[in-house]
C-alpha cells in the first residue's frame, strides 16, 4: 500500500473534500468500544512544540507604545491600535498585517483577539525564565523542568500515571530536543515515546499482515512468527551473544507481545485518516479502509497531507479519541512548508525571527493558534464516557512548550527588526483543569521583560527573575492529577482550577 501511494502520488490528499461525519454509536459497536468501561480518571496531555522561540510579548503579554513610555522606540512594543487588552481577561492580543515577512514576499494577516475571546476561560499564561538559549537544550528543559524530577519528561510522567493499559501511551511527533527522552532509565518501557515522522502514513505500518495484495493467510503468518520467535531467533548466534542485553529483551517483548496487540486493535484502520481515492490512494484495493472519524478529521485539517503540523494534529485527535495514547506531542518543524502557492510555515519556524521578528512571530503564532483551536473543537465534541456528560477536552491539558524567548531591543521604533535568543519569556497552557482566565507573573512595560510569581499563592513578584522551570513542571503535573511523591516539587496550587 505504501509503495502504491509513493508511485501514484498523494498530493491531492491535502485538498480532498470531506463528505459525511461518522455516527458515534455505530462506530462504538464496530470497534467494540465500551464507553462505560473507560477509566473516568484518566487525563491526557498535548504538548505543542513551538520550535524556535514563541515570544509571549508578541502574544498574550504584549505591551503598547503608550505603556512602554519613553523606551517605546527601543523595545519590542506595539502601536496602541495593534494590541488589545481583551475585555474580561488579563490577556493581550495582537493584530499584525504586512505584505512580507522579511525577505519573503508573503502576506501576514494575524489577529489573536478571536482566539483569546473564545478560549479565555481555559487559558493560563505563565511568565517564565529559562536556563538555556541553545535550541536542543532549552527544548528538552521545557519538558523536564530542567531535570526537576529524576530527569523525566512531562510526557513520561503522564504515561506512567495513566498509560499502563494504553497500546502506545506516549507518541511524539516533535523535532530536535522535543524528541529526546528523559534521563530516568528505571521507568517502564511503555513510558518512553514512540517517535512518528510521517503522521499520515505511520498508521499503515501498524500491521504486519494488512495492506498487502495476496498476503498469506493470517494463520500461516502466525505459524511463521511462532517458528521465528521460539526456534530460529533463540538459536541464532546474535541472540546467544547478546542474550543478556536489556535492549534485545525489549525488542523481543515488543515484537512478541506488543505487536500482536496493536494488530488486534486494528490501529491500521482506527488511525488512518487517508480516504479511499483510487488510483492515488487505493485503500480498498489493498483491503484497507479509513478510520470511522476520518472525514470529520479531514474537514478540520484539510491540509493534513501537505502540511505536517496539520497531519500531526489529525493523528493526535485519533490517538486520544481511540484511547491509544495519553500523551501526544506535535508542532512545527524547522522546515519551510508550502501549501500550493501559499506559505504554510516560515523557514526555521519561530526562529526566522532572527531575520524578521514581528512578522514571523505573528505568522507562526497565527498558525499554532489555528491548529490548537481546531483540535480543541474536536476534543470538545468527543464524549469522555457514556454517563458523565464530560468531553475529552474536560480531561485534557495542552501545553505550548517553546525553547526560549527573544531579545527585546529594536532601533528607532521600526516594525522590521531581528531578534536573538533570550531566557526570559512565558508559556501558554490550556485546559478546563487549569485555573483559567489567569496570568501568573507580569511584565515590566518599560523593558517588556516578564517577572515571576509564587507557585502556591499565584502572587506576582516583580523581583522574581530567576529560573522557574521547576514550578511550571510541577504546575502541569499537579493540574493533571499526577502523583509526585518524594519529588521535592512545590505544591503548585496556583495552576489548578479550584
């Protein structure tokens, strides 16, 4: 099937028109899903890896020229008309329009006000200071709180707490430092991430005997596997040489135990967003079919095949909806993305701010918020169980994990300037489990640098400017109900909804 797609090409998949939505009850019967038996206590983590430095003062903590006062021409502040203090919230939202992004002749038309207005009650914005301006190091520290608890990542912690019965608890589609596992080697192997590079095609690899024309009978394949696992491999020189290797043991366990479970769960179907569209995507010709929710997901993310970020979001929803994973990581890569003649993503993502800060930040924030908005909408329509009346979104936390902030200086009030890396910044988190419509910390308008807060009381502290990576790490875990015994982490009550 994969070979057929590569030969025929699937470029048209990004613009396929969805037709119908699936029927939830019929789908449950087909897949054997008993929503009454689902764990009502499970919670889900979505990490958005905003690679390159998503600046909080170009979004929810923006400063106007009037507020910056005499320093306005020299710091990253906005014309008064381009920054809005959103009514009934502590948040700001920017509006940026331009005919170009530095040397890239592509327009920018970004307005954050609708997003903040719509999602304010689930938004928590947290001022932060990190400890590195190296992309890879800072990205990993945004996930480990700079080694706050045995070097574990947030995704690993959530998988340990909730993922033991899930087929693939931790799926990671990020890049660079976001892909790195933590440093705690004592965790169960299921906690470590399964890395996915091509979200639209990855599900086609989740079966060893489907998607082939004239494939041998399933019973014959099972006999061949049994011979391999019990006779041929154990007697091989390689297996005897490395019989004490924990890596080899894990491989045998995955192949012998995990793989049959994945095939039995029919993930090649349940996670397949592709349509049956011969000759470019001939699913039925190879005995395959789309996921029951595929049309609905394609409608939300029509560029799922041509835009990797949209493809990741589509897969993320199916992973959570089908209870395959408890943690999914997705986000823009450092590669340029073109959707036909339209620019889908700047080169280097947010890091193109080196060349054109304001317009890059506006363009990339617009992209990230658009994907978040659609993903949250899908989760809000997905019931958590059969009786509570809650949605999947009610038990999900979304964390926009970025590398670092950007430097604040500019010259002569120019709207076209470049920036470097800076440890000072802030993070966006969203969830009904968080203390919504809340800003933790603050910003000094004369410098546009943020300052910290007390993680227990939430009281802002203009003098707190040292790293608070550990506090953010604790706040996310505690909001998600993750048990942290003997971790030494603070009780970050300021993050949690009362």
